[in-house]
């Protein structure tokens, strides 16, 4: 069987089109650069690389489809070593599509990525590259197409089947996690040899097969995440509509609360951007709105009023040079000179 690179050279001997292998390698390299990059995904430079990688891998996908390189009637051993890496094409394309940003197109993009991941898993399933279970919706579709829908299971049987399926998937996920750690360690060792060059066909084949098996695990995990995200994205329009219909309370504008009109003028001159309001204005505004309690602002007690009146009367007599008041004031000053503060206070003593 001729390799993909040789077929492209034969078909496009006259047109200077890019090689299929170069397109895949370039898109693969861009993906690995983005995975190692610390830049935010929504940055302009990252999104430019994402779009360039998608364009290259989409072109490679069209060329691969024209060549009909893979067939379900073939065995894994019939695929040449140089063509094994093309199995990764739909998975890499899906991974780059997932890196695109934009809320408006997010649902369409994750669904497109899911299709690419499923194409990759079906291809791996056809060649029996690894033992894994397809997503549940795919399994159900395949069972219906094979005529299994004629045997309608009872509700109890369906519940038992679902529980068994969930337990099987959980165990499979644990096994995939263990295998992924082992594969990543082995891949790191093989990559050193491959990057160094001069490796034999057996080492190169093992390297590509390990890459494919690693991406099988990644694809299954990504599909689970996509299914959860799709459910959220489908409910977002209803949530947005509810939030729009809900009236929003107008934000309260800040202001300076002053004691009187004179102080309002002073603050108003210093802070012209902020409105001022006296205490009386504030009280009147809230009274008209009905925001104050029925009894209004609590008045001062009788004792406080009497004390204030007594103090005012004392000050008035002193101002009028009342002899009795002046004598009392002098006696009080003399008494304070010879007695410390609190002298004679016997209250609250045990």
C-alpha cells in the first residue's frame, strides 16, 4: 500500500500544493506549542495560532479524504509506519477547535469538536487499536441500527443496565488513567530517541501507536466534558431571557450629608461633583417617601431638656454679672483647687 506522502506527490506533481505530512506536522506542532504556552487562551496571538492550525488540519483532512488512506476492511498491521500518524488528524483538529473562544459560537464549536473526536474513536475502533467503550449515545445508536430496538427492555431491566454501564464506565476511566500515566512516561522516553533521529521502523511505530492510544483516552474525556458543557449552553438563552425580564434597581447616587445649609455650601464648594443634602432635607425626603417609623425621629428626653435649660440660665446670669451666680462660680473654682476630681462620690461603692 502506497504511503500518503507518495500518493500526494503523484496526484499533484504539477501543482505546488503543500504536502499532507507537512500540514499535519505543522498543525501538530502548533497544538503542542499552545499546550506549553502560558499565554491566556483568549489572547490575540494564541487565537491567531489556533486559526492557522485549524486551517492547516482542515486542508489535511480534505486531502486525506480524497486519498481514502484508511479502510475498515484493513488490519492495523497493513498500515505503514509513516501513515500511522494520520490517524491523529481528527483528534488534533478537534482539540484546536476546542481552543477557539467566543460565547456566541461556543455551542456550534463544541459540537463540531465532538464530531471530530467521534470520527477519531471510530477509526481507532475499526483498527482495534485499543480496548475502550464508545460514548453511550453512540452505543445506543449503533444498537438501534442493528435491530436491537425490537426488543424493548422493561423499566427495571433498563435501570439495571444503566447501573451496570455506569459502573463499567467508572472502572474503565480508572484503568484509562493508570494507562495514561504509563503511556506518558514511555512517550517521554521515545520522544528523546525520535527527536534525536536515526531510529528504526519498530521504534517509530511504537511511538505513533502510543500517541494514538494516549489520544483515545483524551478524546473520551473531552467528549464527557463536551456533553456537560452542551447541556449548560443550551440552557443559557432561557437564563439570559429571565435575567433581562427581571427589573433592576437603579443604583443609589452618593451624596454628602451635612448638618445645615451653611455646611452644605462649604462642602458643595469643595466637592462640586457630589450633591449635598442637609439633615432636615434628608428627613423631609424620607418622610414624604414613608420610609420613617410612625413616631418619627425620637425626641430628647425631659431630663435632657431640663438640664440644657438650667445650663443656659446659668450662662445667662454669668453674662449679666449676677452676684449670686458669680459667687457660686468662684466658690466652685476654689473647691476644685483643693479637692481632686470625684471626691465625696460614694455611689457605686461596695
